[in-house]
C-alpha cells in the first residue's frame, strides 16, 4: 500500500491509502512494524471519492448533481471561510502569488488523497499554480464548462447593459 506521509501524522491514525497502481482507495489504521516500515491495517471497503472546491462561486445544484453522477463523487468539500476569502480576493497588485496561496496549498495537501477531484476556477495564475500542485500530488483537477447566453439592453443615455447567463454543461479535466 502507498501511504501518503503528508496526511499520516501518528500511529493509530485513520488514513486513506491507494494501491501502488492508484486503483481504488481503502480505509485503515496506520502503524509501523518492528523494522520501522509504515504499514496499514485495512478496516473498511473502498472509500468514496471527494471533490474539493477551489472556486469563486457557490456550487450549483446542477454542478453538484453532475459531480455525483458523472464523477462518482460522494463528498464535496469547500474551502474553510478564511481560505475562501483568500481565494476569492487575490490582490491584483501582487507580482507573485505563490506565497500568497501557501495556506490554500497546505489545506489541499493535508485534506485530499490521491485520485480525489479538485474543481479549480478563479484567478488565472492561481488556477495554474493549483492545477500544477494537483497533478504533482495525484489529484484530478477539473473545471466546469458552461453554455453562455448574453443579452444587450440599450439605455436611453447611450450606455449598453450587458447581462451574461451561464448554465453548467459538464466537467472537464485539465490537460486533456
């Protein structure tokens, strides 16, 4: 079994592991054998997949339904409020945001396990950094595709009011 050490803190801790080929996940209890080798005692059947949200909006019922149906998602995990604010309000005047995103990267690395999905949408640079991290730690980064409809309303003062409506269509994997 391949134990993710980033999520394994002490003996007796409940952990999720994947086999070396990345096929399925199991739940168990971590321990070290007499040689100090990390081991796991399997306690349950395969674990469900999770969807982590790095997303500027609230997930819609259509997106949630599609994630459960098309991706086999059982749990949807949103950023904690403080990190959600950080993700949604990336300062436009920062020349580099890698350090700014450190708390989000730490949260995702400590909570997600191999083959979990992560919905990444928002600031282009932040999406790039987090998608790269997701691939590095074995997650499946995705984004939502939408059907867009725009209507224009011409005002008497010469301005144009442009209204966009978006409707979720499907999830697409980054890099495919």
